[in-house]
C-alpha cells in the first residue's frame, strides 16, 4: 500500500509499506493492504512501518490524524 507521513514542516515518509501501525486514541491500530476506509485521531506515540524488504522504520509523533482509503494511508502528524 502507499504510505505518506506528513508534518506541517516536511514529509517524513512517502513510499510503499506492507504494514502500518499507529497510536489511535482508543488503542494501537494496524493497517494491511486493502483495509476498509477509515479516518481517526491519533495520540502521541510511534508510527511503525514494515517496508516491502521487511525492514522496519518508526516515526515519533505528538498526535494527528490518519486516513485510510483506496489502499493508501495518509498520516497527518503534529
């Protein structure tokens, strides 16, 4: 799936991901290919990304919003 992680200052990540985990306000959430559409608020924590080559990257955020739609995940982070 396509993943974008964007802050007000810059784009932290843009590329393909096998799995994305985010810190939702009601608990951690994970997204795989073809996840159902969703928009939700995020709390402070780490976004963990499993890349196609099975490496993992993490990004710390103070909060934000995530949108999942049409096999694309967009994280608008603070």
